[in-house]
């Protein structure tokens, strides 16, 4: 049975958006340091609801980074696609960023572009914090899905089988016809490939999570190519079913915080059909290796772990 997330917090009001994932928190001011009690309750709401939304905050880069430091250790903006030079923890999630350069060449399926952040790394980020700055008047919504609920939605025999398997994750390599030279040069300069258990155990809640990130997971280790393809396509389609998901309509100043260990999300593609611009900024927190049901851990096939921003900058400085 899917656990019911907590609602009774003393430092803010909680307004759930769906049964299984997503809640708005009202009564918080994220521009100032949170009290220990408020911070503890926010973290409880995060792991319970998987993604939480706090409207009307209007943070700048400094306040965004300060908030992230209360929750954990920020990474460099994006270990592959770059960062802000003044605030190295900040990653620009703009309409025309490099990561969107291969979009026109993709075959569109129900799970296309769904992903968990940077699962190509042996230690994907634990938490992501995204704030909205320039938001179109309509369109540009973001989706999240609860991968712990998706796991429980499978039959018991299939769950048991999946718990024995590992998945291989890496950044998608564009086809030869793709006009994506900048994208390709970025991922080649910081190439990462990792193996993660298909079912992981959440380090805080103990929930079992169907860890299947469509944009990064390309093969199931030990299965034949057709077996792997068929099973992955079923799991991807299953994991993004509407009953496990929430759709969020942004407003300027909104902040979304999600548990990257238990969710996948989908950035909007409709914004490319309009002249409206869309600008958000993201900070991610350093994560740990994932752990399977039997205790086995993620392993790096290629590439280094994601470090904190300070460690990454020091390493690059040489």
C-alpha cells in the first residue's frame, strides 16, 4: 500500500495537489534562513510528497544558493552543461539551453524527455531546487512522477524480478544526422556512465523506488537487447502514468523542490511552439551512491562522481 504523506505541519500549511505526489506549502519565507523546526518539517514534507511548491518567493541567485545550503551541499550548476560564473551553484534552465539542442531529432513516445537529474553519474543529485523567473502566461508546465508509487503499482512477481537487475545510465548520444555538435562536445568532455539498481531503497523513508530514468537509462545489464528494450519501454510507460504524476503551472517567483531519489520529471516542450520566453534557475545537492534491496550499490563504469561546487572548482583550478 502507498503510504499517505504527512499533512499536519506546524510551520506551514500543506495543500496536496494529487493523491500520491506534489503539495504546495503556504506560510514560508524562503528569502530568510529557516528555523530548525521549519527546516525539519520542510524536509519531511519533501520526502513525503516527493515535490513541494512554494509560491511567490522571488529569490535572487544569492538567496537561492543560501536556501540550498540549508538543505545540503550544492553541486556546481551542471557538471556537464555549465554554470553561472558568479554563482557557480546556479544552472540556467532557459528555453534555448544546450541540453535542448537534440530535441528536434528525437522520436516522440509517451516517456520522451522524462528524466531523473544526471543519473549518468554514480551519485546522482539527491535534491533539486528550481525557481521560476520569466514564465509564459500559459503553457510551460512541468510534470513530476512518483517512482515509489510506480514500484508499488507493479505485480509482486515483477517487482521481485526487477529487484535483481541493474540498469546502465548515460547521456543520450545524438544520431549522426543530429545538429547537436555543441551538445556532443559537452558530454564527451565530462562523459559519465553508471550502473544503478533498477529498484533502489530510499535512504530516508525506506521506500522501494523504481529507478528508471527514461532519458538516461539505455539498457538493463544482463538481458539481451530485445529483452532489455521491451522491458524498459514497459517500465517507462508505466512509471509516467497520470495517477503517479502531478502537473504544475508556474508563476513568477515560484520555487519547486523535489526528491531526485524518488521522482522523474518532464520539462515542457510546448514552449517551442510559441514566441514566449521561459527562464528558470536550478541548484542541485550532492547525492550518494544508490542502494538496491540486497544492499548492492551503484557503480561507476566511466567518469567521476558529482562533487560539491567548492570541490569541483578546486579540482578544475588544478
